[in-house]
C-alpha cells in the first residue's frame, strides 16, 4: 500500500508522529505544510527530517512537480494528520495550490481514499459544511478525538489510541479488541 501523509498547522502532531511509527503501510511518503512544520516543532521538538526514517521520502509542500500532483501516480491513500480547518476549507473549495491540497484534489477526482484527521474546536458552520461536502464526495472525516472507553492510563496511551484509529481508517485491522467476549 502506498500512502502520502500530510502534516498541516493544526494541533495534534504527537498523534501524527505516532501514526507514522505505527502505520504498517510499506510505501509511506511525507509532506508538511509551512505551518505544519512550525506546529510540529512546537509540539514535539521535531522537524520533517527527524521523521524521514519512518518514510521513503519527504516532499516539500511547495513542490507541485512532485509525483503526487498527478493522477498518473498510483496512491492508495492520502491522510492529512492533523488537518487544519484552513486545509479542509481549501480542499472543499477546490483549491490545489500546495502539494497537500493538490494531492487531495487528485484523490477526489480519481475517486481514491482521502482521510482528514481534522483538529479544531469548536467547529464553525463553515468548517462543518466543508467537512460534510467532502464526506459526501468520498473523503473520510476522522476528527482527532480521544477515546476513553479504552481506559488510557497515560497521555501516551491516548495518543497511541488516536494513532491506531487512523491506522484502522486505512483498512488495517484494529490494534485492540474491545468487548470481544460479547461476540461468543
Ligand atoms: C500553535 C498553533 C496551533 C494551531 N492549532 C490549530 C488547530 O488545532 N486547528 C486549526 O485548524 N488551526 C490551527 N492553527 C492555525 C493554523 O496553523 C493556520 O490556520 C494555518 O494557516 C494552517 O495552514 P495549513 O493548513 O496550510 O497548515 C494553529 C496555529 C498555531 C500556531
């Protein structure tokens, strides 16, 4: 499976880092928006180059010559984590002026998987309408919302749970069973 992971300037980068570590897709690529790089550094102390060991290659968000700007390049999924409401709004408006937004445009037109791990609260009507529009167009809206029914003991548990949810959204089996005894 080939995936492109886009990091934007919303909060939630510890989840993005954990997702990159946990996602078993063999062919992973990374792109960070300008504000994605800033908030990544602020929240984790890391830069895109520190994440390079978890991916095949890191692309610049300015690089519209990157292969993922074209539908000719096979891409099973684009996952934007965390996804800002700015990037959400741009994608919903059909704007593709960065590699992240252009790759999202391509996924939509080619009817391929697009996952938006949205992070903002509260959500304006504008953001909700944009999310609904994209959901109706086939995108999967997966807000970064922490589960508590898994009984996390630490913040690292919560971050891991949210990262696992994104791995599952890509079609990989769930990392944890829940109430499996009730199936018997
Ligand atoms: C520390 C920090 C935290 C932010 N958190 C959020 C957030 O959680 N959600 C959001 O939509 N925008 C957030 N923003 C604002 C975005 O970074 C800003 O709108 C930016 O233009 C997004 O651009 P991008 O989507 O191209 O990365 C945050 C900005 C900073 C500096």
